C-alpha cells in the first residue's frame, strides 16, 4: 500500500493540511487519505477539498481526551502502511504525532518549516533548532515518513465540485483511563493573534500596565490585534500567554507586525520571521529588533505611539 | 509516597552558537548546559517530593563526557541518577533516546511518575516524553502547567490550543511540563558539593544489549538568517509621516 | 600542569553566575544609586551557603578550597562589585583570621554563625592616621582582670555598620613596635562599641563603610585572637589571602567591562558599520581579554599555592596589583568604547569605572603590593 495521510485535531488546520498533503500526494502519484473526526458532512467536505479517502474517527465521550484516538490511528496506519503521514502541529497534534510515531517505530520531523521531495521520492524536510539560530534538514529512513506541520503554513484547500472519494468509518476507541475533568476556554476575549493580519506587539519598553491602552488604541486604529513579548506575559503578567509571541509561545504570520518597545531577542524574532512587513519602535538604536525589521523608528515610544495613532487615523 | 523519575538532557548552550563565515554552525567552542525546560522538570519532581514524600531519580541519555551534567542535575535535588552513556550517544534523535530511556526505566527503575521537560532547548522536537510513555505503555499528559497527586492518580492541568484541560490519569504516568509550572531554584554551594557524593548508576550501550538505529537522518545544518534591510526613521513629526507613508505604500493596511 | 577547573568548580562558578543573574542583577543599579546594603541578597547568599565557603564543615562552612571561593567572588563581582566585596571582606578578613588563629572555642562561638551567614563580619584595622602604615595605629587594649579595655577609633571599616562581629587590632604594649599589637574579636552588642561616620564613596557604594569607635569597650579576655602580640602577624596574614579576593573581584569587574564592551560594540553602528569592525575597538577588546585572562591565572595561581600550603604572599600581591590596575584601565576603556553613553548614569560601564578604582587602593594599595613584591625579589 502507498499513500499520504493527514490528520489535524481542528478543522481549520485539517483543510490546510489538505493543501500540503495533496501537493505531496500528487508529486508522488499517490492517494491522499484524511483522518477526520466528525460526521459524514465533514468527510464529504474533506473529499471536496482534495482527499481521496476519509477515515472517519467516531465521536468521543465528553470525558475522553482526543489523544484516545492514538492507538486507533496507529493501528490503522500500521495496516495501511502509508508513505507519508502529516499531522498538524497543534499542542495536541504534536503529542499525538510523537506517540503514533513511537507506536509505528518511525521517525518524526517536528514542526517542519519547509518540505521538498528529492529525486528518489523521499521527503527532505527543514526545521529550526538551537532556539531558531539554525535550520536543520532531515529525511526519514523508516515508514511512514512523519512530520508535524505548524498551523498556517498552507492556505486552506478550496472546495472543488466534482470530487469523489471513499469514506470509511472507524470503530470507537477504547477509553484509555485518562479523563478530562474540566475544559477551560482562553482567559482573554480578544482575537487569535495567529490569525491576525496586523499585529501590534508590546515589549519590555512599555513601562506601566496602563500604557498598554496606548498600544491597544494603535492596534484598533490599524484594525489589528495586540500581542506581547515574554517579559510582558510571563514576568509582569500584564497580558496572557495567549498573546505571547515567540519560541515556545505563538508563531505569527501577519501581513504587518509593529513592535513597540520590543528589543528583539532571538526567541521572540523566531516567532515573527514569517511576517510580511516588520516595523519596530525602540528608543535604543542598537536594539537587535532593527536587524530583523523592514522599517524602524528610533525614539521615545511614549511620543511616537500617540503620533502614529494620529497619523494612521488620517 | 511516589517514586518520581525526571529526565534531563545535557545540551549545547545556544548562547554559544554562532554562524561561521560559510553559514555553517560552529560548535567547537560551545559550552553545555542543562536543557532549560528540564530544569522545570527536575524542580517539579523535587517539589512533589517535598509535598508527598517518596523519591526522585534523575535519568539521562548522553555521550560519556556529560559527567558535569549529572552533577548539575543532582545539585538540583534528585537523590540519585542513571547515567546512560556511550561514546556513540552523541546527537541521538528522539526515537533512539526514548527507546533507550524506556529500556532502562522499564527494566531497572521503580516509578510512579515520570516528568520530562516539554522539549529540549537544542532540538525542541518535543517527542521524547510522549514517545517514552508509549514505549512504557503508560498514560501521557503533555504541556502541563499544574500538577497534583490524589489517590494514586495525577491531576494535571495542561495547555491546549483552545485553553486548558484538567486531566486525571492513573499512575504510573508520564507528564511533560511547561516552563511556567514553577521557578527552578538556584542550587546553593552545599547542593553542588552534595551532588558529587550522590549515587550514579552508569549504563552503557553494551549493557543495554541492543542497537538503536537512527531513523531521522541528518541531511545538513545551516545558520538561520532573519536579517532584513531596515529603513530607519527618527522620532520627529516629518519622520512619523514618512514612516506611515512608507508602511501604507506596502499595501498591508488598507487592503484589509 | 593542569589548567582546567574541576567539574565541581565549574558548576559552583556557573551556579554563582546564575545566583548573581537571578538575585543581584535586578538590584545592582538601585543599591549603587542609593548606597543601600542589600540585606535580602546577603540573606540569600547565606541561604545558599556562600558566606563560609573555605571553612571546615564542623564550623558551618562548606569546606571548599580557596580557589573555588575566589572564583565565586569573581562571578558575584561581575554583577555587583560591592556585593562581591561584602562577601570578600566577610570571608577573607573577618572569618579568615578566626579560622586561622582562633581557638576551638572561638571558632564555635564566632566563626560558626559567621560561616553559616547568620552573622556578618568586619575587619577594623585602619585608623585615621594609620593606613598602609599599620604600626602608626593608636588604639589600645589594657588588661583589667578578666577583660581587656579597648579604646580607639577605626575608620574605613568595610561592613562596619552592618556587621555582627569585628576583628580588630590594638596595642597591648605600645612600646613594642614589633610585637606590641594584638588582635581581638568584638561583638557588635559590646557596650562602648559604636558606629561613627558613614562614608559616601565614589564606587562600591552598596558596600557599607563607617568608623567604628571603641570607648572603654570591655571585652572578655577569651576574645584575644591568637597570642598576646600576634596582632601584626595576623593582620599581615589576613592581607595576604584577602588580596586574592580583591584580585578576583577586580577580574570580575573587568570581565563585566568586557561583556558590556563586546555587546555594545557589535550593536553600535557608526559610519555604516558596527564599531566592532574598527581596528581601534578590536585592539581594545583584545587587550582587555588578554589582561583579564592573565589576571585570572595570576589569582588562580596565588590561590592554588595557598591551597597547597605553600608560601603565596608575593603571588597574592602580584595578582592584586596586576588585576587592580588592569581592571581600572579596562573599565575606563570600556567607557571609552561606549562613548558619551558610557559616561552617563544607566550604563553599567559607568558604575564599573567607579567601582574599579577602589581595587587599587584597599587591602593594600598598589604601591604597598609593589613593596611586598620587591622585598621578595630583591632580598
């Protein structure tokens, strides 16, 4: 058997992986199989967006964690023996991918940032290491070749009208003994920074919590979201970690990133490297953020931010 | 009285990583350190021991020159260490590391709970913990930021993309912890001195009695560059105008 | 010949670095500005076992060698020279003489709480008219029954206002210039002991310096340190090993100056390139690095000799004078590299330059060190 498999624990990432998986499957001349949890309508939607086959994961009980799918998915993969298995690098996805890879005795490229297929039909995958200072290229000698793909690495696959595919419903997984006792939503009400087109990011240069209002106003004027660096969320607790950009926090891909008082530590810059335009305001002309920026203003952010708000309003 | 294992990795300190003129990574002068997130793993194990009693054992897989790493880990509180080392254990990939850990832990160590960092600060693959749990056939809860033990179960609060989940799992189990779970203590002088006297059980490849094949093949390493050509502006009114004009011209604002 | 520290020494160095980064860096600017004694940091040092490093475990110490202790002073001083000095005075000059010359009784009573960091120590030798010329002191101790009656004024006493235990010196026989001085241990609560003027200093401002006044201060006979007349010998022995601590402190300051200079020169852009690309800056950095390394090995060597039980007086003086002078020179160079910014408050090099100067002065001026060295070489 041969084929390309994809799985995402969330719909939006699933349709992104359809784009990634379809590309790989076409290059290898293989079938694309999507593991999908949900009902027949979602299965049909995945087929319309590019899957040749859908393995439908039956619903879990309220107290079952999504990780309970792991044994089932690993068993199916062992039987079907796909060539490639891509999983969305959500927090749950990363854990599930590692566990499936362990069950299948295969290797896994974590958070693959670029993917090519060499002349032998093998994946050549890139990923960051050393805190973002280096890029490693890896391949996998075992089957399936597994990788986790960061959210928003690919556009969502569009619906095509004439597509056909098989749907196979899998059996319900056994409860694992792990129980979800409670689920808590995100603390903050504001939008998801990983989806934002425009991000204004507050850094250590902001002196008081009240001053975040100014940053929020700028974001509002620009129609964007407010994010922050690690010191703001972790040390000062002025914003939640949901708003924190960087390695081991959120990686963002906005069209415009505007850093206010952000010094530009490598661990933060890694999280914005995919941004379209990077702008920075910092009083220190030597701040490393300027090396990673397209446009920079040197000066007192307490004068500059109000001026920017006025100017962008025009 | 839980017996707790904390796993740690002795890694290149990324502060020493500098691209050479050829764009390669030069590690000749690199210093090593205890992987950042593993400090949290060790600290959590020690805090749980302070709360519930029991024991804390540190375990690592490393090349044989990582002896300083053992002392470093032991100075942070565990009472003994398993030092699984061999000259061939340099740059292991996660499937190898987890298989080796599983072999030793499964065969030789009594445990109720295994704590790993969420990932290593060099590779940051975030695989070894979950893989190890699978190899041992025990429950795994990853990305945990709060942990308690009740009636032979762990109750863990873990981070998800949507928020938080509180999960309960029967012991023995494995968790991987996030940096915000605790603030690792700075070892005092006497902790370091005591570390040298704690028992260290050494195990080499021959003792393990099997081969651990590399499945993730290293095809190359290069320095990452994130440099852009920054156009600089001052803080004066004309500068602000020019800056806003330049940003508008890129088309990123009005399109939305 | 082995130039490598042991793993344990490296770890202790790394842990002190981590300690300094965690607890000292955040307050270093403020305590300098306000001349504040960082009681909370000293408490943390005590908790970590850092205040009795080279003393036996039976007296509350950690029992490490003097080299390891000196390395810890260097690392602490790299973050804050004043805090490093507080530790150095306490360990080298106050605990040191009790460990070397004290009776078992005295070690139990005084050294143990000091080595545990429960009590802080000070060394009260200098007098208004007696600096390098120790023999010009005028303080006296007169035996009266089971007590000595101490009279005199000590000045520039480091840790003076905050210490619990003082090691001090006074004439028991004024006519015997050679063997007439004796050393004493004095508790803070002794009636007649008072803290006089506090000195506001140019650098190491968080280290507390004051006069200590003894007025009919009655101390038990048992608090005599060593034998009657051992004072001068004890003072000189204290200076010998204290100087290793100051050399280490100076290297720490110089290392901080280098750290700052490297990061600034790589970031500061002039004429379209980082100033680190200029040969003028490169040479300063190269000289700094070379001198720091040379200085570090000089104090390592002096400490090594002491740990081996070999004579180290000359080597301690060599380390002290070399490290102090290179420290001053390079702290000043670091300000030069920083240009106008370096001359302003808020840049670490400004503090480093002020802190550096004292290393050429206290615990024996550079001139006094040269006297010791020349005396050894020319004999």
